[in-house]
């Protein structure tokens, strides 16, 4: 019978007593959010991924929206877009396995061209990144000559390469104000740009991109959470529509929301953002009661343990960025990193 080395299922060890024993400390970490009955289906992958990443000198970078078994049991570094980009540039590894979406993997490659950057699913996209192309930015530059272009990191390398500087949701206001101009073009997230406009005197022109996850929240959702969970503190990501942000108690990037919980320790909180955030953060703050709204990012959820193992086993799904594009994109990302 022909065998194929590409078959991942056969390469995954069964849930043996030895694996149960070896992964017990990891399970204990997540036992409040992962039911014990599910652990045998995760543990063999977790065990093998953790073994293989050492053998490959690979690091696993996981965004705050990854599921808890990825976030807490195999990731070497976790964080928001900015933290992951920084880690990609600074880490001492030959291989980066990006557990996030494609623009994050591209950013890692742009900042660490000498490293092999792998993404477990090439189709893990982003509605914001898909909303604009490099050609669109060239047209904007013709239409608004001299107006600096501040580009959200949730974009392709091609778009970054056409921009003056990048920003993330954690530093957008600071980046806009650093430019010393009266007007900037902030692309492609219309809602993030509108939020920034409420925080600065600089005039913000924008684009009509939206995050398909955050745009689904409404002020009525917040009213419902407040009624059904008295005293709940509402934290919203700036990719949410303006009326949602206006109804929230605090707005910040994914790491900004985590820091809020860490510093203020509210009794009860709701994070108006992607589902997995609350699960991941709840592990660190068992005394805080998390109300858990669930709007899933279908792109983030393409990344799974079997795909991560497959990627590491076969060193496939490598992310490449054209050298000239990478040079332009790097300049925009580094311009941001130089300011914050
Ligand atoms: P952060 O930079 O806040 O992690 O956001 C990334 C993202 O994709 C949010 O939807
Ligand atoms: Fe893109 Fe929204 Fe998913 Fe973030 S949550 S990756 S912005 S689609």
C-alpha cells in the first residue's frame, strides 16, 4: 500500500498515558476553559508541536484571537499586532510559525527577511486587508498630493510599501500626531480613523474598509449586556463602529483591553471584540467575571493545531514578499517602530 508522508493524521501520536502525563501542567493551565473531555483530542498535537518546534528552532507567534489551546499551550509569544511584529524582528529563531492572519505573517517576513516565515493556512485573510490595494493607494496619493498616508498594519505588504508610515490600534493617535501635519490620510479602517479623529486635532481623511467581526456589534448589544449583567465594564476595540465606541467605557487595542483588566481589575467585564480574547484573558484573571460575546473571526479560526503540526512537519506554507515591496513596506513599519 502506498503511504504518504503528507498525511498528518497518521503522524499524530495517540493520547497515551505518557502524553497525558507530559501535558498535564499545560492542561492545568487551561482547565477552566477547556473541558477535560476535550483534552485528549488536543494533547497529542500539543505534545508533538512543542517537540518539533524545538527541533526546527522555530517560534510560534500567536495573536490574542487564537483559541486557548493554541494561545496557552504551544505559543512562545502572544500579543497584539504590534507586539507580534516586534517579536518577529527580535526573536532568535530560524523559523517563525505565525498563528494569526496573512498580513501578520507578511509583516513578520518584512521585518525578518532572513527567517523562514510559515503560516498554517494561507487563506487566513482579513476583511480590512482585502479592502484596499497598492494601486488604490497610488490613486489616493495622486488625489491628495502631500498628505501623508498612515496605514493600519491590517494591510498587505503592497499597501504598506506605498505608505509613509504604519500604525496599529495601540499607537494610531501617537503616529498621526507625530507627523506634524494638519491632515493625514488614515487607511483602510474607517472606524479606527473616526475614533482617532475624536482623539486629535489633526484632520483625518479615510477609506471605507471595515473589520467584518467588529462591525457586527451594535449599541443595542451593549445595552443588553448592561441590563443583563449589572455593573459590567464595557471595553471595545477601535475597529468597532463609532456608536459602539461611544457606548463603551474604554477603547483600546487587544493588548490595551488586557492591560485595562490587569490594572483596574473590574469585577465584571465584557470585551467587545473577537470571541477568543475573553477566553484567553480569563485564564490569567480568574477573579474577574467575563461576559463573553461571541463574534468569531473566521480567518483567525482557520489556524488549528492539526494545521500547525502539518506546517512544522513539512515546513510548508512559506510566506514570501517581493524584495522591492518588502523594502518599501519595511520602511513604513520601521518608521512606526522608531516613534513608539
Ligand atoms: P490588535 O492590533 O489590537 O491586536 O488588532 C488586530 C486585529 O486584527 C483586530 O481585529
Ligand atoms: Fe481582520 Fe477583523 Fe479578523 Fe482582525 S478580526 S483579522 S481585523 S477580519
